[in-house]
């Protein structure tokens, strides 16, 4: 049925399925009897993997199902959307139009047709026109969702029949869920879904059969054993009509007792339970659907869980927070979730439910804020700092800027345009270009007095606006900026648990050109706040410039943190011994740990272990919740990313704009379980996804980033304050010059790295 090349590849699947460091353990962490659930049965909710791990691999492909089985709860249910071929075979394809998830539209033998589907004339490629053999020998599965990666489309994943799916997943005890979206349509083509599911049930255990057509489920009711197969009525949008009853789903919802006469459960879009305001994207109060359904004895399954879509702002882009709202809200729990990312559903249920923010810490990784909780509130405001503290941050960060009148204060950038409304204020005339600081125009803090800066409105940072992902607009222009002294006063109340990191950049420019000594201002403010006294809370001083840290080394006993702001592939020994002269720890970027090409990790460097073996702690930035900020390897899951950096790279601290996520991570129940660690809390084998790609679709191999050298670390000492009055460069001079960095620019020329190609080829052929 498959050509031999495809078969060979399938054999090698076994090898690239070992994406996770350890294979699925025999003993799952699930099943501890200590917690009770508000599900109908009292058991933990089920995870139903829609088309397998369809968030990563083509929907309904063998590899997607295997990855789901391997990375989810041991009792994960595999979901198949059944379509029927001309010769009455049932195949798993997510949509009645085959071009939605296969390459059939590009195969010349096949022609598009137009049929009535639920009364709507619909053009496309339909399985009723082809035999199984015709489909299997010409058509393969591809990614149907344009927002997901299409790099697996060349890997010839065959269409699976229901029987083949079961056969391949057989050693695994997982359950099977058949969704029959269209019985009426297939009946119009003389194909019987009923006969198909009955014949399948004779040979395999089908745990659930769902359909949005009540007539179909009624016709099955007397024919399946309820103890073996449960029937589930699927609700679609409320104004849509069930073609088997001619009633809208909205009206069917009004009588759950009547649903109970032919089904034991319902499957509803998640908004039926937690509605979202369509314009503000805020979560509305929950409906009473789950408790109403439980009252009449119906199980409730919720659909449309995906890590890679915008979810309500109330969840701060954290899909685990969303799951917890459905399964652990103190009032009710759904009985199962239908997910494209079953790993995330599994960890939510097994690792994160029923723990509070005060559960014991399982790992000691430091959590360092990035401008406070700037994922939730405007950066460096009282609001973002307050949230970071209540979210459990260990180290609160203040990037120090100087006002014209010499007041040190906290702001994410020396350029006010980046985080305030200054461009819309009367100060917009102060715009100028200072190539030593940044390319392009800016309005700089040292040109405004503190009282004027204080009057500006703080703006939300939106680092992922290019992907149309915005942070909660409700908090735009909310909050107050703090002087360094206010900041220290704020943190002092929490000194037993909280440290601070003071970040100093542009010190040389400020001294030379603006007659402002940011280092003296910081030393002075810390001292006045008593932070230089014995027993004072821990203070860290961070800079990309060694001369700043050396100055602090002379003066006080703070932890000195050297930030390497370029992507580096390592550090030469002499650079490390040089860094040790002035720093106790370093900050590196994520891509310096796991180099990346087009959002696929392509390996790992030794940089963390190298610094650590020289007694330098390693903190990594920036960990965010938005899925576009994570490499594909981390499955669009912020917890998988943090977990891999912590357990595989063994970093000492995460720098994050969503401290709540990092804090939740380190308190989850699935850490420190040794051999019993479930697969969903294992670090991923970084780079493993490349092995499932056809080599023509591999992301470009990058030249390894050069290591940090001693020259890049060494800097002349800070200059004295200027003898001449501060003068400003004329707008536009030296335009195009780049601000200096501590390491040379990354080489981005693409070429095929021969070892990578050989490695991948050895897996594929
Ligand atoms: C949990 O309860 C079941 C029966 O309800 C029992 O068989 C099992 O041993 C219990 N497990 C633990 C860890 O207590
Ligand atoms: C497949 O269907 C989904 C859901 O209707 C849609 O978002 C997607 O664009 C479709 N893809 C293709 C290739 O038709
Ligand atoms: C279905 O079968 C009936 C009678 O057996 C026949 O009249 C009809 O044309 C068939 N319809 C299709 C779409 O094949
Ligand atoms: C179906 O499940 C039952 C019990 O759960 C098991 O005994 C039986 O072997 C299964 N049948 C098949 C075909 O897997
Ligand atoms: C639904 O409506 C269609 C067209 O109005 C009709 O042909 C069909 O018999 C109706 N079905 C039911 C179950 O009422
Ligand atoms: C709901 O359905 C049940 C069973 O079909 C029926 O007995 C009852 O009258 C219905 N209730 C309403 C309010 O329509
Ligand atoms: C969601 O967030 C908005 C804005 O903060 C708030 O008004 C609303 O009450 C929240 N919704 C829920 C269900 O908590
Ligand atoms: C829980 O349910 C009770 C009544 O059943 C209701 O008063 C309460 O507001 C609910 N709490 C939450 C958090 O939904
Ligand atoms: C420090 O904060 C306290 C309240 O937390 C306040 O009473 C005090 O005035 C503040 N001191 C300064 C110098 O801002
Ligand atoms: C690191 O620190 C430990 C203890 O403080 C010390 O024993 C060790 O020699 C140090 N290693 C290096 C490479 O400095
Ligand atoms: C670091 O500071 C020195 C002054 O101490 C300055 O000359 C140098 O340009 C700075 N380096 C960078 C990369 O900004
Ligand atoms: C530079 O600042 C100091 C105070 O920090 C001041 O005494 C001095 O007059 C200033 N120099 C010039 C040239 O403005």
C-alpha cells in the first residue's frame, strides 16, 4: 500500500519518537488518592488528544498519535475524526474536505467536486469519491493549520484507517474516541456510519463515540454496550442546526434530560462553560452548564483547547491557567478536555491541579523578574512590581535610568518612547538620535526632569505585536513609575524573601556626555536605604559593561552579574577567567544555550556547564508565556521550556516577564519523582523535531555563534564626569551607526552544517 520509501521512513519513526529523554514510565504519577475531583465520577478528568499531538505534527498522523500517547497521561484517549471511503473503509481525517489536512489538492488524479453538506453547497475533495487504495497510494497527510509549522509536510505520513491506528498503538492501553461529524452526509452517499462503527466495535474497544447529529447517536443507542462504549452528543455553535433533528444546538441545550435519553455525555466548545467577551477578550462568569449536566448524570467534555491561539487575557497567555479554570476552580470540573496539545492538558491535571502558590518548592531555580511582571502590567510600574512580588518572584529587577535632574529611577529603557506616551506629549520635541545609545530616534530620560517623567503614562510592552499577540490592554496607561529609592522602599517590606537586581547601562555615555554618574547615584541610594549594611537583603548589580561591575567591586559587597547581550556559542577560557575578576554570575540569552534556526532548536551548547564549573551562576533570559516566544521543541508550552532549561541545561535562574508561571512550575507535583517522573515533566530532547523532517524541509543550518572572547569582556575604566556642560548631538548625525555590544555580531550566513545533515539523513533513510 505504501511505497517502500515511505515504509522505510515509518520504521525509523520508532527512533525519532524518542523525543523525550526517558520513555514513558510504567508507573505514572497519576492516581494518587489524596485529591478528589469535582468530575461526575470523582476520577481525574480525561485527556483526549484530537488527531494525536496535532499541535505539532499533521493531524491524525501516526507520529502525532504516538507522540500524544508517549507524552500524555497513561489513560489518554486518542481521537479520530472518521470519514468513509467509497469502499466503506473508515479513515481518520479531521475534516470532511480532505484537502484540509492532506495534499490531495495537489495531486492531479483527483478533482474537486461540489456536494450538499448539511444543506450547504460545498466544493472540495470528498472521501466518498475514492477507494481506500486510491487514497493511500496517492495522498499523504500534511499540516492543515497555517499557523503551525509545515516542515513535516514532506515526510510522507500516510492516511490511517481506524483499524490501522488501533493496530499501531496496540501495545499502549490508550482508549479510542471516534467522532462522527457527518452521518447524514455519508447516508446521502449510501455509506453507513452505523455499520462502520458497529463493525469496528466488534474487533476493538471503542471507548467513546461522539457526534453532533442526535439522530445518529439515537440509532446506535440500543446497539452498543454502555459499559464498553459511551455515546457523547457534540454541541456546535449555538445557532447551527443539527441536520438530524433540524433543531439548533442552542435549543437542544435547553433540555439536557432529553440528551441523557441517548447519550451519557456532552462535548461542548469551551465557551459554553467559560464565555469570553468577543470584543474585550475578557472572561465572563462561568455558566452553570457543568453542574446542570452533572445533575442529570451527563459527563461534560470541553473542546478547543490549544496552546497556540489567543486565549482570554485573564489567563495571561498561560494554557495551564486555562485548564485549571475548567478542572480546579473549587466548584466544578469538566470530565475531560479535547486538546491539540495533550501534554499540556496532562501536566495541568496531574502536576498543577490542587496545588497553591505556596506549595513547597521542588527546585531552587531563582526567579528573576523582567521589568516586574511586565507580561501583565506596564513595565517597571508599582503594578508590575506588586504583581511580581505576589506571584512569588525571588529577585525584583530595576533597570536604572537617570533623569535630567539626576534622580535614579526604574524604567525598562533609556528611551522613553519604548514604554511611555512621551511621543504624544509636549516633550515629543526632545526627540534626537544618539548612535552611541541606539540607532534611530529616541526621547531620552536624561533630557526630562523626574517630575515630568512621573507625569507620563506607562504603556504595556508588546514584544509579540508582530504576531498579533497583545498584552492586557485594560492596564495600558495604568500604574506609577518609581524612583530607585521608592523601589527599595517597596521591596524592603518583603526583605525576608526578596532580593533586588539593579541594572546599569550607558554609564560611560551618561558620565562623559551628560555629566551624570549613574554608578554613584546607585551606590548612594543603596547606602541611604541601608542596603550596604550587614544583614541587609541581597542586592545584585547587573551590567553588560565590565567597567561598571569593577567599580562596584571596589565599593561594596553585592552580587555582580555580567550580562552577555549577544548570542554566543560559548566562552573561551581567558574570557571566563577575566569575567571572574568582576562577576559572580552571568546572564545569557536562551539561544546561547539552545541555538535556534527559525524557531527550531538545532542543538545545545556547553555554555551553562562551562560557566558553572568556574563557579559563575547562570541566569537565562527571557522566558515568556506567549507561545511565539518558544522554540517549537517546547510544544508551545512555557512549562516545558522552563523545565528543559532547568533540568537539562541546569540553569540557576530564569528571567521572566511572567513570574507566576515560573513559580507555579517550581512547585508542581511532578518534579523530583526520579524514575517515576511522568513524560510530560521530562525535559525534551532539544533538536529532536528535526529528525522527523524531510531533509529538504529542514530549517537552515546556522554557523555556530562565535564564543565570547577576552577582548569583548575587557573595557576601559569608566570616564570621569564631563568637564563641559552636557550638549546634545544634532538630530540625524552619525545615523546608521550601531550601538556597541559586548560581543561581536552573530554570523547569520546560512549553510548546511554537514554533521547535522548526516545525522538527520541517518534517521530518515
Ligand atoms: C487508591 O484507591 C484504590 C481503590 O480506590 C486502591 O486500589 C489504591 O491502592 C489506592 N492507591 C493509593 C496510592 O492509595
Ligand atoms: C482546515 O479547517 C480549519 C478549520 O475550519 C481551517 O482553520 C483551516 O484553514 C483549514 N485548512 C485548510 C488547508 O483548508
Ligand atoms: C444510493 O442507493 C440508491 C438505491 O440503492 C440509489 O437509488 C441512489 O442513486 C444511490 N445514491 C448514491 C449517491 O449513490
Ligand atoms: C477490550 O477491553 C477489555 C477489558 O477492558 C479487554 O479484556 C479486551 O481484551 C479488549 N479487547 C480488545 C480487542 O482490545
Ligand atoms: C429537516 O428539514 C428538512 C428540510 O426542511 C426535511 O427534509 C427533513 O425531513 C427534516 N428532518 C427532520 C428530522 O425533521
Ligand atoms: C425534556 O426532555 C424530556 C425527555 O425527552 C421530556 O420528558 C421533557 O418534557 C422535556 N422538558 C422540556 C421542558 O421540554
Ligand atoms: C477577567 O479580567 C477582567 C479584567 O481584569 C475582569 O474584569 C473579569 O472579572 C475577569 N473575569 C473573570 C471570570 O475573572
Ligand atoms: C460556586 O458555586 C456556588 C453555588 O453553587 C456559587 O455561589 C459560587 O459563586 C461559585 N463559586 C465560583 C468560584 O464559581
Ligand atoms: C516607604 O514606604 C512606607 C510604606 O510602605 C511609607 O510609609 C514611607 O513613607 C516610604 N518611605 C519613602 C522614603 O518613600
Ligand atoms: C568553586 O567554589 C568551590 C566552593 O566555593 C571551590 O571548592 C572550588 O574550588 C571553586 N571552583 C573554581 C573553579 O573556582
Ligand atoms: C564600557 O564602558 C567603557 C567606559 O568604562 C566605555 O569606554 C565602553 O565603550 C563601554 N562599552 C560598551 C560596550 O558600552
Ligand atoms: C557636573 O555635575 C556636578 C554634580 O554632579 C556639578 O557639580 C558640576 O558642576 C557639573 N558640571 C557641569 C559642567 O555641568
